[in-house]
C-alpha cells in the first residue's frame, strides 16, 4: 500500500481470489480501492477531511454493503464463512488504516483475534499434556497479516535527516539509545532504534507462529512454549527499555506519534503470543486486559490525529441524518451509526452510515448477525421500533 512492500503477497492472492465469488469480500475490496484513490487524490490534510469526494462516498457505500453482507453470512458459521470473515477483517483493518480510524481498526483486530482463537485456527493445549489440532484447516492467519502490516516501513518509522554546521546531512540514531548521551537524545531520534528491535521480535514471532501452525506432537509443542516465553520476555525487556529512555529524557509535551505506534505494535505482538498454544482459564481475563489496553492506545492515537487535522476522523462512514419517516417507525436517528435489522430489504433506503441486515427480530441468529454487523465501534444503544400489523399505513387503520 502506498508503494510500501508489506510482504503480504500470499494474503493478497487469497483476498483477490475470494473476491471473485464472495460478495462481502468483493464489496470490501472495492471500498478499499476507492478510499485509497480518494486519499491519494485529496491527500490527508485538514482540507481533505472537510471535503468528501464521490470516490470517498462510493468507498463508504461499499464498506457498508460489505458489513451487511458479512453479517448475513455469519448467521450460520461454517469453514467457508469463517474464512470470509477473517479475509474481510484484513480488508477492514486496511480500510480503517487508510481513513486513520485507529479506534475502529483496533476493534477489527480484536474481533478477528477472537474468531481465530474461538474456532482454533492453530493447535493449542487444553491441558498440561493434551494438544488439540487446529479445528479449521486453511483459515487465514489474520495475526500474521497484521504483524506484517505493522512491521513494514512507514512514514513514522524512518528517522529524519539532520543538518550539521557544515551543511551536510547526518542520519540520526547511528548508535543504540543507551550509548547516546542523554542530552543528545529525544524520543523522535530514538524511535527508529526502538522500532528496529521491535521489528526483530516481530520477525521471530512470525517464525514461531509458523512452527505452531505445523505442530503435531506434544513434545514439540512443549518446546515451543519455551520459545514463546522467551519472546514474551523480549517484549517485556523492550518495553522496559522504552520506559527508561522516556524517564531519562523527561521530554515535555505529548508522546511522538511514532512512539505511540510502537506501543500499539508491542501490544499486538503480546496479544498474539499470549493466545498461542494456550487455552487456560486465566487466558481470557489476561487477553481482556491487553485488548482494553490496545483499544485505549488506538483511541489515543486517533485523538492525536484529530488534533492534527483540526477535526474528526469520522468523515461520514457512520454519520447520517434521517429527517423523514421510513414507513411508520424508526423515523429519526441523527448523527449516529446504525445497523438496521429489517424484515424486507426494500423497506429502508441504503445510505452511507447505515448497515442494513435482512432478518426477523424473532430470530436469535438474525439478531446475532445484526450485532456482528455493527460498525467497529462500541454499541451504545438499541432502538426497537416494532409495530403492530395493520390493514394499511393509515394512522387510523385497525
């Protein structure tokens, strides 16, 4: 994306192949393409936030359709629909990255990891010496895609050049953070060094996940647990080093965005490793804590981006204002995102910001599908607009 090599050729091949026959994936791909074209044309400054192009609106429409189609599929889960959900999740994460909706991106990451773990995308222990094989073969490894995405070079990772008194440019961070004198260090110049070490841990994590995917014996899996512990220790050491640097520098003002992204990446790696080969009763509480931290980190990054652009990141995906009555019920919902569960698809006019799911409010599976289709933000309310059956739409009808 944006001339950056992600190393995701296999993932891209899977997505494009599936988009030929899978409507949710096709809509998601069309959305990502349109939103990327909009960003490349309009840029990402304050002016582009205020101005919405036809390409942007088309991207939002396709995104909404992808969410609705996926929700309908998830009413009954099978191997193919799980694969569709995880591939859609990859694209949704990319969409929210393009839109700088980092809070929504984190929600997709968390939900995708839950699907992988709940449906056992890889083998894991259920007891001390009891290893269960992967429940579903050929499920996309969302965690691998996400690690590759964040390990790829980005505009926040490359250190800026600095000019010396003779006018030549010098590259910063030629030595490790702790080798530099305190007075010459700041978080902006140290971030690339910290990223190099975190990227090394990420590469080792990818190798570890590859081994876990192929594990067939308890003995090999037990040895992999030692490798997992070592990787978690490396992550903890990395975080301690970062905190020490921050304490030594005592830099005033907000944390640089590059460092915030490193923290976000660190949390992703930790969550992935915690879930590997593990299904203990304590795991879910630990993952819930780390997921909350990941969400808080994403919220903070998004807030910084909002302050930079002088407005909200939400450029319309989920903002809608309905001023007229739709049938006789549900007539007004202003400034919110919504998922509408309707009995017939033609009873509500499609528009950006509203995801339409066809089903019955009396069906648990249909309600579950509607909840899963909710835009990747925390649901704050449910509005029920059921009405009695009448002979006509007249307000006086029996």
